[in-house]
C-alpha cells in the first residue's frame, strides 16, 4: 500500500502531470492531443503519461493506431483513504479536485513566468 501511495504522490508532485490530469477530467484524449498544449517533446509527454499510468491514475488504450488516455476513476482512492485517516478530508469530491488542479496549474504558470523574468 505504501508503494502505491508513494507512486501516486510522486505523480501528483509534477505540475505537468497535474495539468494532464485536469485535461483528462474533461474527456479521454489521444496522446498527441494531450501533448499539444505543452512545449515539450512527445517522448517527454509519454514519460509523464507512463508515470501517471504506473501510479494507477490513468489508463492507456490502443484504438487502431492511436493511443488514448483516460482518467482512472479509482486512481486516487488509496490517497483519499490515507488522507481521510487524518480526519482532515471529506470523501473525494472530483469537482473540488478539478478546482485544485486548475489552481495548482495556474500557480505553476505564475511561477514559470516569475522564473523566466528572473
């Protein structure tokens, strides 16, 4: 169980992976569509997707020649149960999680702008 939690929290630690999860909250996406908004190679995005898949947060499925990614609805359950054990969190609310991801993504964009201007 602890290894699974480590993988989940490590996956969530990266702003690119959180942004990918936020995108997949909307709908399943082809890998190339996931990669489109990012200024990085398709190989780098594939690595991020692999980390998310290994953590159980997304699933990848080949449909013809295209690989599709989808959010795994139970992927965060282990982390949610662990956090609930501290009595600080209610049952997982995906709307709240989406808002968190969007806020974290926006904060990451703000941090990136600050780093570029320094």
